[in-house]
DNA sequence: GTCTATAAGATGATAGAC
DNA sequence: GTCTATCATCTTATAGAC
């Protein structure tokens, strides 16, 4: 049965819990048993929904990629200009980081990449590639509309923004400094502003 | 017995192998058995040198912190100006990343921080703190000598550089793009140059 | 869909011989 | 310092009942 109003299917609950655990501990430090405990089920039940851990990992990153596009669509529809879109994109990560110390799922998985099942690592690559393209489009639109100015390609700016976001969260976690990420990214977009 | 010329003590060999494995797979994806296999010893022998995995982790990050200072001293003695020092600092990471796909040890451990033994996580915090201070001194010296120009504190610039380096390596690994890190960091320091 | 039961293997760690 | 032997525990995964 699927979820009814206000409830989530077991499958979705598994994905939610697994995502939270990976964003906190990484792929190799969570187990089917952790999931089963939180769900108050048995590990065999979790395996029913995702036969292997790699299956779960792939489904997770694939869903995360969908969420990225969903968030970007939502930001686009909110009617802000390209610079505002990037600000909201950053604010998104700031919220989850400060509220639950969660890094970007793909950021954590990237760190562990060589130890991941190949299909999971491939999905991570796809996510970053997607994010880069989406951000590049925003940079390009900003330049076209003359609300942003920068040298080099929109693609390069997108890459720098991605690196800045991921790196700032990573270092913030390592330093155990909750406001580090916000402090660092606050001024970052200023350099793109026109006028 | 300690190492004689050209050889390494078992303890040092353990540290070398463990560091490489963590930089590749992360803390939770390497085992005493992995070390024993490479050393052609038994796991009990590894435990003789480091009773627990946490002991090994702490020793590792502590040594890595020493290496950081050693590298920075070496760069300082090479006689380049502050901007050149930062370039060499970045080049250091570029070399290990491109030659062996190795991320910064503390970067990988930061990603897994909530799942690490507390003493290990504490050592990671210390490393990043140290690196930040050392880089801030270089930025300050560059400003004093008028070879670098920037707004804000040297500390903030150091943080941005750290985030950029760590984030660029992380994203480069996730994307499986060997030259990504170099491409991204190549132009980064340009903005600090005077004249 | 969830359960019990179970398997085969890995893991961190220790005792005690050499 | 390194070994054999052993431990309890955890991990991913499967078979088959309900």
C-alpha cells in the first residue's frame, strides 16, 4: 500500500532515515540494523524494500537528485532574480546544516567514493554534474540579464560555488563551528553583484 | 628497534598505510586486517603498536598536523613571497590528489566526524584550527608587505582558502575529474595579487 | 510486508606462547 | 615484536513461515 495523507510508506521512511544517517556518519558507518531499529522492524523487512545496501544507496542519491531539481524549480518560481536564486540555494544548505549538522549527501559520499559500490558512486557523479549544469544556467541568466558580472564561463563559476559550499560545510563540521558556513558564504555572492 | 637508514619502523609503516587507506576510503572502510595484509603481519601485531583503532586514528592526525607545519616551514624557507607560499600550499594538495586521488586526511575525516571516536574528531578539529592560523599568518604577511590585497581579516581569507581547497578536491573526486582541482584553484589566488 | 531463523564473513580486540 | 588461537559482536543477506 502507498502512503495515505500525512503518512509515509515504509520505503520512504527507510529512505528518509538512511539519508539522515549518511549525511551524519557516512555510507560505511550505518547498517540495516540501524534502520530496522528506528523503524521498529527487522532487518529482513528492510531488505524486502531494498535487497542490497547498494540498491538503497542508488535509490537514495537518485531521489536526492530529484529533490535538487525540485528545490531549484521552487526557487525559480518564487520570482527572485538569478543572484537571489543562488542566495536561496546556499540558504538551503545553511538551514539543514545548522538545524541538524547535515552535510550535502553527495558531499559525504564523494569523500568515501573509492569505497562505495560502483553504481552508488556513479549516481553521485551524476548528481554533481546535474547541480553544476543547473547552477551554470543561473549564472548565465544572471549575466544575460546584467544583474551579475564575472569573468570566465558560467560553468566555471558554478564549479567554484559548488566547491565553496561543499568545502565550507565540510570545514565547518570539522571545526565544530556552527556559524562558520554562514559566515563564509555570506559575502561570497557579493562579488557577482552589478552596481 | 628503530628504523635504520632507508627503512621504516613497523609503527611508521602502519601509519603510512593507514593514512593512505583513510585518504582513499575513509575511517570506517579500512580495517586492521587491511593493514596486516599489506604489512604481511597478523592483526594482533598491529594491535601491539596501536591497541585500539582510535589510538591509531589519533596518532595519525597528530602526525599529519606535524607534517603540515613541516611543509609550511619548508615553503617559508624556500624564500618565496606570501602569495607564492599559498600557491605552493595549494600545489601540495594538487600533487597528492592527482598522483593518488588522495584527499586531505582531515577533509575525509571531517565528512565522517559524527561517527568517529571522540579523540579522533578532536584531533581533526585541532588540525583545521592550526591550518587556519598558519594560513592567516601568510595572508597577514602578504598584506603587510603589500604583495597581497583583500578586504576583511586574514583569518576570513584563510577560511575561504581552506574551504576552496577542500571543496574543490571533494567535488573533483565525486565528479571523477582529475584536473578539476587544478582548474579551479589555478585562478583563485589571482584576485589577491597587487598590481 | 513483516516475521523468525540462520548463515557466512568481517571486525575490533585479547590471552598467552615464542 | 610477532605469532596462534580465540572471542563476542556486528554486518549483509537469504529461506521460508505467517
